């Protein structure tokens, strides 16, 4: 399924292709996030036009609304949302551990109450894989336990044990035709736990491996370490996916550490605050200096928003709360991420990735709030 085309000579960056039922994706790749079976404010035509090859959707949210009965009757997620291209679904584990109320962890899964209306629900390896089979995603993720960043050594150890046991059960469940299943390495910032978890998952054998338990409140340096502790134990000939990451600068750094796949809500989330990603950092379109700025969000950008509208116009739309502003900044931000990955792949192919990485780090000014995983309000 995964073809490793090239490994960079100076970094651990890799160029590859992953074959799925709904098409081949080029790696390194960015997956826009469609939590509720929609990438916020964008339609499938816009996503294709800006170059998205694969999107991510969240099993937990779809299980709560519209529910699996509806998903089954509607013929699965691709048909339901009119996206005939690859989709990765998570297992729901992350949301159960971060969103759901009153949860009780048992050997066979987690009892919890819906964050919406308090309905009692249960999610175990069997349920997680069954729901992803109904959704019919191209890539399913195993159920894992993602413990809080502040957990004790004992809790982290137990979470790794449970993650391995659940992964084994997930591996044995029926799946949709051709559906790939990825294991998830937990172990927080502990090298010995990361090693133990990665080795156990590799011996079970999955179609790809994710690095989980990152972007859960740790610092950027700790996050990079967690990836470095995990990567050496993952097979070279299979895809590696860093879950929930990251900013453009972090993605470039993670590619250099051997990661192939990324998903992140930032491009659409910060758009809702009027903020845009550029190659030099984030720009606040609400800022006073954009009031009469006739230029696009980013000079030289080829996205529809930049080809069509000025900063002054978008700023006006934000001020009068027109939805078009959110849509256009989302188009630009997703395009920026997708285009960044295209450039990364080109540089790996041409053996100039190390230079590109150095230049990117030099030109890109990271937002302090984003680095600290806080949402941007105004900057
Ligand atoms: Zn643009």
C-alpha cells in the first residue's frame, strides 16, 4: 500500500505514495479536518480546487450526530458528504478522553456520556472498528488511550498497556473492503514507553503507524522529542502519521524527522478569527492596516481568495460578519497548507529539502499563541 520513493540524504524526510481504495495520495501530505463530515465552511469542489487529496473525519462526532444508523442507510461517509476521494477516520478515542463526560475505563472499552445530551454510550475496540467499517473510510485508526499530558508515570504506563491490548483487538475486527488500519503509538514524553508501544504495535502488524499523544498541552520541544523517541521504531516501508499537528513551521520540522501525514484544525479554526497563514507567519486580516490594503491575503498565492479579493474587502466582510470572509480565509489557509506539502515533496524529490527547511525556519515567524497551542484571538 505504501511505496517509499525516496529518503532525503540530509534529513529523515521521505517521499512516498499511499494507495487507498479511493485513490493514491502523495506523501508528505496534509489532511484538512472535516470533523462533522464537512471541512468547516468549504465544499468538496473548493477542497479539490485547492489541491486536497484526502480529508479526515471524526468517528465520535458522527456517532453522536447523525448516528451510525443514518450513516449506514446513506451508504457510508463518501456518499453522504459527496467526497469520492480518500478519507481517514479517527477511532473516537481522543474525543472520548477529551470531550465526553463521566467516563469509566474498563478492559473492554470506555463507558461515557455524550458531551451533548448526556446519553450513555460505550466505545471499545469492537465498536470503534465497527463504526469505521460503517463509515467506510479508506484509513481507520485503532482505539487508543490518550492520557492527559499531566499524567503520572503509572497512568502513562497503564495507558500504553491498554493501547496495545485494544490495538490487538482492533486488528482482529472486520473492516470495510480494502480499508487500511493504522496503529497509534502512545507513551507521552517517555522514551521507554514510546519504544515499548511502537515495538508491540509493529509486531501486531498494521498498514501504517500514527504518533498519538502529541499536541495535548505539552511544549513544542516536548512534542518534537516524543516524535524523535518513536520514529526509529517504525518500519521504513510504511506510512507515519503525526496526529493533530501542527503549525506550518512544525510540519516542516516533523517532515525532517520522518513523518509523512498530518492533520490539523488550525487552518479553518484561525480563519474563524480572521487570521491567515502565510509563508512568513500569521496575518490578522482584521488589523487596521488592512483597511485600505488592495493586495491579496498573501502576495503570490494562487488560491481563489487571493486571485479574487483584497485584504480591504475581506476585512470589511469580517467587520459586517459576512460568512464569505470565513470561507475565503479558510480557502486560503487550507491552500497554504496543501501547497506547502507540494513544495516539500518537490524539494525532497530535488534533494533540496534541507535548504528549504533552513530557509523556512528563517523566514517564518511563529505565532507565540500557536506555539503554545492556544487559540489566536488577535495578532
Ligand atoms: Zn491565498
